[in-house]
């Protein structure tokens, strides 16, 4: 049987958080440039946290409201995203924003003043931001889904067709009540 949406939120979120924290620690220990402009890093992470707190419940609510009932035999994708895929965008983003990627940025037509601002401090913002997103997913969004499941006596599953750009498609099945003293 496919894993529930709540379970995947927790597992994927904790995986992203751990990768983000490890990447941040590695950058802070190995790249002095990652410690550059700490006030900018703090402000950008605060903006991210405010965005998560504002938009997260709304987008999760929209996905829950748009969920359709499915039969038990048709739930989920049948194969969850491999956990090693979860930190790949974070690692790619951190590397792309590093000074090492400067030539690539110029070839892609990114303005020189923007490319010159890139550095390991920008990579730190990506890794620390990923840790925040992972923690938010694993705890805040997972709790929102848990409340919706209890309220509607449902179990939610991620459905095929869910993509980063188009959002998460959810399906649900009805949960059966188990009364005390009955099996």
C-alpha cells in the first residue's frame, strides 16, 4: 500500500531539514565567505519563514480542498520519491550561487552585477532556507493535514501528476471508526 501523505511530509521534510542543516554547517566550517553579510542572510531567512507561515497553510488547504475520493487500490503513485532526490535541488542551488558558478552565470546572460554578488553566503541562504522549509513541512504542514484527516475521517495520499510547478494532487480514502470493545 502507498505511504500516506502525512508520512511522506514528515519523512521528506526531515530529510530536507537534515540535508540543509548539514550543508549549512559544512559551508560555515569550510568556506569563510559563507559568513559574509550575516544580516542579509538573517533578513532573507526571516522573509522565507514569514512566507511559509502565510502561504503554507493556504496552499496546503487548497490541496486538501481539491482532493478527490479514491478507491484503496488506486491510491498514491505506488513508488515514493527516493529520499536521495530530496536534497538535490538544494545542492544544485547552493553550487549555482557560489563563486565557482560565476562563469556559468555570465554565459547564461545573468547581469554581471548579480553574478558578482553570488558567493558561498548565497549558498548558505539556500541550505539554511532548505532546512527551514523541511522543518516547516515535517511539522507545520503535517499537523495541518493531521487535523484535516481527523475532522473529515479521511486519509490523504499524494497522487500521480503532482509536480513542483503544478502543485500537489491529493486523493483520500474514508477512515473507518473503530469503537472501543470491537475489533
